[in-house]
């Protein structure tokens, strides 16, 4: 049985050898303590995965021979975009990780009125790169062979006019309708808008409605932002997707 699934952003083909990048080589050799002849699964985000055998390990590099290709997919027929108000530190990391596990196709980090995270250009780039690494790790863990797209942080007011979807939902405490009131195809493109800690302001909810977003309730209780994302995505997959 393969010891790990590893993402490599390079062309892959059966009957070729690849040298894992530095981070993957360290993980395989030092963390997993792999040995020559151990099997690993390699994917590059373009669909399917390759079974490979470790042929060489040295202090810096691990070499893998790709032996077979499996076209297996784990993508949902439902096309999900999560537009998430940026929350602090580990909360945002958790939200991104779980969103990938639950099958989102795109993640849009948003700066909103109540966002408590301040990002200058340098911090914005560092956070973006960090979030990209979380997407990769979540795909490796969850068995996905296609990487969801994560966009650079942007203002809600900038993003709203660009949205194209079959259905947009904005989580709004006190909303009158739940998912039971909607009927959507299993191949629908759904955009889910969730605020940060403190939620979206009423002005932001009203503005999103002008762009076609339907206020959505997740029950009578107020959920933390990271809980709301997991609950809403799970509910969408249960109602219209592959759960």
C-alpha cells in the first residue's frame, strides 16, 4: 500500500522518473522514513494519479519511478465557490482546509467591513502562499487529484460585480429560507458567501442581494465563521452534491 500521496507541479508520465522537490523529498525521507522500493502516489492537479516506486534516496533528493496511471477522480458534480470573509490565523486555515475536503472548486478570501485582519502587500502575499500550501496538503490528504483555485485576497465590493453563478447564497442570521426551499441541479454552480468573525454587515448583505444572492439560514443558532463554512458546504453537498 502506498505510504503517501504527494503533489508535484510538474508534467507526469508512466515509465518516467521524477525527482521530488525539496519539501516533498524531506517529508518522504525524513518524516515518513521511506525506503527504496516503497510505493507512493503522485499527482499534479491535472486529473488522475500515478503510482510510483521510490528508486533512490540521498540527503537532499528522493527519486520516484512512475509505473501506472489511475484516472480516478474525487470531484463533486456540484461546482462550489466559497467566498469567505478573512478570519484570523488558524480559523482561516481551518476553513480553507475543510472547504477543500468538502469539494469546493474555488476559494475567494474577502476583505469585509468587520474583517479584523490587516494585510499590507507583503503580508498579503505571504498569507496567499500559505493558503495555497494548505490547499495542496488538503488535496493530498483527502484524495483529490485536482487542486481548487484560491484567489488573492480582495475587497467584497470589488468581487461582487464579477460573480457568475447559477445560484448565490449569503449566510444571514434570521434569514427566512433554508436549503429545503431551493431546488438545484447536481451540476449547478453555487457561490456561498460567508462573513468573518462578526459576520457581514447588513449593508453588505443587502448589497449581495442586489447581485442575486439569496439570504440563507442554517438554523436558529449563531455559528462561528469557521463552523458556518463547514456546515453550509456539507449541507449543500448533502442536498445537491455527492454526500
